[in-house]
C-alpha cells in the first residue's frame, strides 16, 4: 500500500514529466490562452461579428493585466483552500 508521501511524489513527478515532454516534443509551439483562440476563431468564421459590449477599463499594460489575473487566481485559490481546510477541520473536530 502506498503512503501519502509516495503518492504525492509520484504525482509531482508525473506533472514534471508532462511539462518536460511537452516542451521537448513541441519546442516552437505557441501556447495561447483560450480567450485569444476564441477571438481568432470568431473573426475567421464570422467576419461581420460585432461585440455586444466593450471593456469598461483597459489595463495600461500587459504586465498590469497579468498582475490582475494572477491576483484574481491567488484570491480564488485562497478561498478554495480556506473552504477545504474549514470543512476538513470541522470533520476532524467531530
């Protein structure tokens, strides 16, 4: 029977292997986000498409946009981790 430590090490090893193999087999691949790919597809398939609304505020640079996206991800991760920890602690207390 595998322990938690062994399972975690195997999962971490598998994640590293996936990343390394992907970068090895596709060295010149362009990794784009889903938003950019969707926008490209829409403009190709429907050239007359007009968006329903526009942005309220456009970040002044790509770095600030990345910062805000990372901040949003960190806050979301914190909330999910808190909820999981809360219910795990509640279960242990019983």
